[in-house]
C-alpha cells in the first residue's frame, strides 16, 4: 500500500510545492476569496518549468497566459466583492457561453495543428484540448462566471489521463483533487448570490 502511495505522489520538491499551491489556490477560489491570487501566481510559475521539461509545450505556454489573465482577474475580483469580502458571482447568458465554446474549439484545433506540425510535442491534440479549455475557463473565472466550473471539470478529466500517461503522477493526482474541488466549486457557486458583472 505504501509503495503504491509513494509511486503516486512522487518525490520532486518543485512539483510538490506546485501541488500544495494549486490546492490552496482552488480552495480559496471556491470560497470566492481574493487571497487565491498569491497562490495562483506561484503555481503557474512553477508549472511553466515543469511542463516545459516534459515537452508539454501547450500547457507550458498556457502558464504564461494564466499569469497575465490573473492580473486581469485580480482587478475584476477586487471590484466585484460583497460586504463580506467574497466576490459576487456574475451571470452569463447561454448564447454567450455557446460562443465561448465555439471559440474554444477553434483555438484547440489551431494550437493542436501547430504543435503537431512544428514541435516535438508529446501529445499535441490532447495537450491542446486542455490548453484551449483552460484558456476559456480561466477567462470566465476571472469574470466571476459560474460556467467556468463546467470547463474546469472537463479540463481536470482530460488532464488526469494525460499527466498520468506522461509520468507526472503527482500532477495527475493533483488533478484528481482538482476534479473534486471543481465539482465542489460548481455546487458552492450555484448557491452564491448573483449580480450583474460590470460590462
């Protein structure tokens, strides 16, 4: 049993630091706490180097996007807090969400084709699907939209398989935890007060 456990968690300090920061980040997002952002900045920086080392280039480049979009999200969250300090969930029309999904599919095909053609990416279409969904999910999360959690659930399911097959067992295990947290986040945000976001 212990041998199985240590095989799953691995022993690389940088990956474990990223795992801990990632769990703290998502846990605070579920609580709609602005304090998720310091951990978010740390985790994306660490995972840029981890993914680059494992030739998961779409995911590595995605961390640069995450770093930039978190600056944007921090600004939106600071302006969208209730009196208790928690951010207020902003509604998103179904038609608008459908447009985001269409744009996500276009980005997925474009990135996957580029990675398959011009790099030695280990799993270009799988990797790019995670990247494209994550781009949309993080943008929607930055805008405080409930629908971000649906995309994060899809990302987590895809990521568990990809990272496990690439030998990143601690990261795969992290995404199992993320999947549980995303489901929890969806449930909690559905119960949260909703108000219109700033245009």
